[in-house]
């Protein structure tokens, strides 16, 4: 079992417990080798409410950029009048960039 398969196995276990709604969406984080993405998902309807990536507004792919990404997503959710969400770490460990995105979203005024 390689690294990606292990992450996907953890992801399945996490997704059994976490569910997003239109009033309290699920914030999912994805890391590629170069970039970082986050999106707010309504699992009831199966739609993405809003998304953000490090391509937006020249955000870098480092810890400070990850925090800025979380703040940007929180701002977009506030425009949709959403104040609460659940955080989906998507099988990644909760440290480094993933933690920075979550903390940035909290700093942006989102209750996680």
C-alpha cells in the first residue's frame, strides 16, 4: 500500500463522520505537489458552494499563504451568509499547511 492509498483509506474513515449541509458546509482541503486548494461543499445537494486556491490573488504555497487561503474562503462564505462549517482534513495530518488553512478560516470569522 503506497502513500496515496493510505491517505485515501484515512479519507474514507473521516468522511463517514463528517457531513456538510447548506447552512454548515464541509470545508475540504487538497494539496498537490505545488498548489493548495480549499472548497466548501454541501453534501446534501452534492454541490460546491465556493472554493479558493493559491492561484487567487497571488497567494503563495507556504504557511502564510495557506492562512491567507483560509481567510479568503471564510470571506467568500460570509458573502453567502454562512458563519459555521465543519473541517475535512481529507486524510492529511492536521499540521503544517492544513492546520494553517483551518486557523486562517477561524481568523476570518468562521466557526469551525
